[in-house]
């Protein structure tokens, strides 16, 4: 705390804030947190702009000069040497790549192998499309983030040769690192240290959704770990954001209708997609906020954007990208009413826009003609939180949806030509093999309506209803993931003698993953981008 107080000083009269997205996130679209924050503060008179340091790091790391220098050391495999040639062709930016799933999968393989090649100079690190593995380290541990700050890693060259000189050249006074994912913390803490060394005049801030989640679960943000930053912003409410804007010399403003990147300054051509992909939050919070395995009830109540603001923004996107764009609607759950407005606007103004996002299996989606209306209004893919087909577990989770309703919705969506990406959640409290078999039977019966599956195992979120009242859900013991995982947002658990997560993992590997229908749905496809690219891929008989 003494160090933090010593660093706090009166802000300079002329301030310029760079909201930075640290590596690594999927290189398919800009990180929304930093981009939206820059727009938000700029609308209140603060000199702010966004820097996608993740996509810029990708460009630096996979550049011809960098990969050739690594190849010259002679340690690469044949697959990595081939990847070094192919990755420069930019196949994942070409629409033709997505017309054939085999061609697409090959392009993804080359990207994965190019990142393995780029990992060779730092053998303790393994770079992947959307994250990084550091041998023997975990981003859930404070001591490992302390180590990340002082250990040269795979980001140093980009930070010192490009990013920090850019910040200095542009007269940045505040570098605000916006974190969404835990695996960004390695790069964030290393960047803070390099800024301290090479640009001590720039004030170092850290914020974003991850920091807000840390605060919500009780992580002490005044701990010594965070003293590398002059300010740790855990703001999650409009009031706190307004207060910060005034503190920075800005003025009060009207709450923005939606959160989106700046359409003109974002480097759209750098992303690995065949069409500009624009992340946007059409509202704040979740309108359901009742799922017992989810901590969304801790966050602001649902606040969707207004009809006029939505139409104005959609038309501005179409004007900026007359050749078409893909919208990634990032809301926790998109209501049928909100999507009706999106589709109606696209149809009415004949906008060249397509979109995809997360939805609940609401009965409204199965209304006659509604899914067809969404498809005609640009909907290409919907991500459904199916979780399970066990009626008992659905009730335990308070999903508000039964298996038959889910069946009707998925069939209506598929019949309209919309790709259905279903999320399945195994390892739930009191889950039995019979429950899991019910889900498999559902997938088998509805295979024609399912175009992709995402099967995961429950990590119990801290501060979720299941965590707050474990006895209601048959949970008899809560356990941390490791003795020193002080930054983890999740817990392990037991239900008497049962360990549902472990049992589910074994069942997925031995039963679910080997089922021929499941394998047919998934196909022989390497898709580390998941829904971010699935919205461009063929489906149905074409796959």
C-alpha cells in the first residue's frame, strides 16, 4: 500500500490514455473490453484510444523475419517449416478457405504449427491460438504472475521494439491494460514491468472484466501483487465509470446505448477472418440471471440498448463496410425481442450484415416463422446454452427450459438455415451416468439440427448460487484447484463419495467422444477459433 500511495499523484493537465488489449486472444476480432472503454471515455471528453496489442503481437511474432530467424537455428520440425511458408499466405483471411472444411482445417493446422515454431526461442512457453502455456506456472497464482513480470518471455520483442515506442511517440500518459481472460495476465504483468523500465513516465493501470470478477469474488486488489500498477480499476457500474471520467477531466455523458469498437481506427485487415468481424454488446448484464452455476447475478441488471440507437449503429456499420460485415453479439444472453429488432432493421434497410451470438432456448425461437425471420435478417449461427438434456439437472440449474422445448427450438432454427452451436456442460453436482446418457441420446436424436458441439466440464464459479449454498445442490465439499490458486475464479467440489467432474471427464473420453454421431457432428476439423469461425463454415450435408 505504501508503494501504491507513493505512486499516486495529481494527473497531468494533458492526458492521453491508451486502452490496451494484451496478448493472447483469438486473432479473429478486436478485444471488446479495451475498444469499448476507449470509445466510452472519448465520448466524455477524455483523450483515449484503443490498442489491440494482441493482434499486433501476432503480426510481429508470425512475421517473415521473425520466423526465418527461428528457422535458421535449425530446430524446427518439417510441419513447422511448412507452416512458416503457408502462414504468410493469409489463408484464414480468404473466403475460399472456408468453403471447404478440409482446406480450412489445414489452414488452422498451419497456424497452430507456426505458433509452435514461434515458441522455440522460449522453450518454457507454448504459444497457442488463444492462450499460452508456461511450464510449471499457472496464471491463477499470484507468485507466478510476480514471476511473469520479471521473466523474459515470448512478448518482450514486440513490447520493446513496437508497442512501447508507439506509446511514447503518441504521447501516451496512461497505459490502461484491459483484461478479459486469465491467460492475458502473463503478458499484462510483463508489460507493466517493461513500461516501468523503459517508459517510467507512463502511468500503469489495469482493469477490465477479469479485474471486476476478481473484485466480485473477494480477491484483494490492494495486495502487493498489484502494486506494479498505479491504479487497479475494478469498476463494474455506470456510476463508478462516470466518477472516473470526471476524475480524468472529462464531462458527464449519456450512458452509451451499446459497447463497440471504433469503426474507423480498428485495424480490420489484420484479423484472421474472411470478413470484418465486429464485436458488440447490445446490452449490459444478463436478462435471466437465475442459472445456479453462474455468478451473473453479481453484475448489473440487464439493460438493452434502445431501438433508435441500435438502428443508427447498424446503419453506420453497413456504411463503413458496404461489402458486408459479421457482427459478434457478445451479450451473455440475447433475448428474442432484441434479436427481432436486429433482424427487422437489417431487412428494412437491406443492410449487408450477418451476425451470431449467445441465446437461451426460449420458446419464442420456435414460434412459426420467427427463426426464418432471423435468418432473413442476417442470423448465421446461434450459440445455445443447452448444458444437459436431463430434466432433473435442468431444474437444479434453474435453466427455465426443458428438453422438449430445446428440441423444438433447435429444429426450428436448423430448418431456417441457421447453424446451431450447442454448449454442453458435464460434471454437474449429483450428475449420474444416466444423466449423461440422456444428453447423449438427445444429441443422437437431434443430430440433424446440431452443427457443432462444445462439451465442457463444470468448474464451479465462486459466488455462484451453487457455491453460496452448496447443500441445496448436493455438494458436500468445496475444494480449490491447487493449494495456492489464490486468483482462481473457480472451485472443485465433491458430492459425498462422488467426484462428478472426474467421472464426467472419463465418460466424455470413453463414451461421448467416441460416439459415431458425435464424431460426425464434430467432423475431422481443427477449429481452435470455434464459433468465431464456425459462423463462416459450411454446415449440413456440405460438412
